[in-house]
C-alpha cells in the first residue's frame, strides 16, 4: 500500500517541510509586529510662530521654551518617532479635534478645550499675561505712571485700540472678557500663522494702543526689534496668579496613552534644574526670584525641588 504522501507528488516531504517553515516564519514575523506596534508610531508635534515659546529662525532656532520642553520629553517617549510641523493655531485645534496623531506642548486649560483635548500634567509655569504698550502710551492706560491695570476697564474705553490673535487662549478669565468684544471696532481679531509678532509690529506702528501677552513675549520682541526700554508690560489686576500650561493630544485612546507617557516623563524631568532653566531662559532677570518661588510651590507641588 502506497504512502499517502507518495501518492501526491505535488507535496513531496521536502516541499511540505519548506512550506511549514515559511508559514512559521510568517506567523512569527506577524506576532513580533503585533507585539510592538508603538515602535512605528509617529507623533507630530505641532508648533506655531510664537517666540520665545517656539523659535523657528535665527541663531536661537529650536531653543524656545516649548521647543526645549518638547525635546526633553521626547527623550522619554522612545517607542515613538517624532517630527515637528509649523501650523496656525486654528489648524492645530482642527487636527487635534480630528484625532490625528498630533500633540502640542503649551496649551492653557479651558472648559471648552477640556471637552475635546487630553491634557497632561502642567509642563510649563508662566508669569501671568499682562498689558503691553509703548511707554509713551502708558498715561492713557493708567491715568498716570505705570501700575497694574484692569482689562475690563481698558475694553470699556472705546478710544483705546487692542489687537488679539484668533485661536489663542489668554486663559478663561481674559477669554470671557475678550469674547464680548467680537464685532467691536476697537478690538481687532487677527488670523495668521504667528500669534504675537505681527501684533507687536502693529503696536510699534501705532495701529493699536495695547496688546495682551506674556512678559516673555514683549521682552523677546523688544530685543529683536531693537526697542527694549520703549515698550513696557503692565500687570493685570484680573490675573494675580502664575499660569500653568500643558501638553495636549487628541481625546482618543491614542491621545490618552501618549499623555500617560508624557506624565511619567514630566514627573522625572520637572524637578531637574535643566527643565526649570529651559522655562526661565527668556525671562526678565528681575522676575527670577519670584518665578523660582512659584516653580517650587505651584509647579512642583511637593515634588523634589530643582537646585
């Protein structure tokens, strides 16, 4: 009686062994790929034209506050490849809402954003927004010398012109005040890739009387434009506290997983001197003592301090 194999020459023993071996190899490869999907997972870090948080040109390119923090965090996210892409604020929000594999590193938490974005632990602590104006304009804003001012009172004066950036949050308190001005002739809402530089140029030209922004921004742009000392930033009575910002990713399983990794990295990095120095690099030296106190008390919140 013939062997069943011998009766079918097309599947001779040696060929059958080869087929089985190929099948095993294919299955092993598939299993290996399935076991490590994150190895090929790419995160696109969306940045904007926003010095000194993101710096895209000149000798300080890539050395902005959010640039440095993003790079420090990426060291810990080794299961991902990383790329950066410049986009307008509105485009960043659209892609985050769409669930693209994108994140961004300097977002203020607001109720509207919390509904659609996944927020990390705070990755930045910043002196509060202030009112930036030409020094010669200060008496019109304060009635006299430089001192803290109220945005609500400034907005009520229709003879004073303000410019703000569409897609930027100035924090819940100021956002609420500014939203009421949409359609007003004395508040200009600007669309564009940059969210401060062009507004600052409008201020220097006299097209507007004041801006809302961080002290970092005004100091950086004043030095870049060669007008340091001619522009001042006044504290806002509505914002006595320092501001916290966060890494944001889409509110999806992928986004939550990435934010979880980011949080672990932040817990390691935030107490380190290198991390604090990245945030304070562009700060006015006169604010450093106050900033470092806020960093330890509000930002670290009981974690081991940076030295």
